[in-house]
């Protein structure tokens, strides 16, 4: 007979521990949770004169599938340091994480694009200046 139950989660190891106090004492049961697979894209700006977020050749590894770039909640985008910074034309997308290590100017064309991210990380040993010209970024929770 279970008298009480407590659920503890460990997101780092994707495990749920359930503690049940039964007539025979305390027992711990571990259940593995499905781990979210995240694809990481690194900005290279390799799309020729095209600096659009949605151009697959601007990302490494250069995806072999058409239309592959950071565009859903299982994608991370890494924007590395580059002397002189980056100019990136945003599109409206929802992604898990953006990791920025250097200066970047996010721009938009037409309607103002919104890049929604669950996490924004600033890394590296350089000052980071982020500017937005007719574009925005905001945080949100991935479904």
C-alpha cells in the first residue's frame, strides 16, 4: 500500500525519481525520460552575398536538405566571433538557443521579423554588441 508519493526530476540526466513510502519502507524508482535531440548550427555567412538566416549555406554543417537552418525548438544557433562582426538578415522563427560570441547586427526586410528563443547565451572573451535594425528577438518557452 502506497501512503505518499513524490516525483523528483533531474533534467540534466533526463530521469524521474519517484519516492514511495509504503508499508515496507521507502523505495526509489528511476524512470528514464526521452532526451530531446538538439541540432546545432554554426553561422559561417557562407551564402555568398546573401546574409539571410534562412539560407542553408550560411550554416555549418551545411545541411544537405533543402530549407535546413535553425528553424524549430530542437535547433541551436551558434554565432561565433568574427573581427568586424556579422550582418544577419533575420526571419521569424522559434528556436531553442542562440549562442553569440561576437558583434552582430540583425536586420529585417519587409515586415519586422521576430526571432523567438528559449535561451540567449553570450560567450567568449570579447565584448558583444548586438544591434537590431527592423528586426527583433524575444524569449519564449518552446512547446
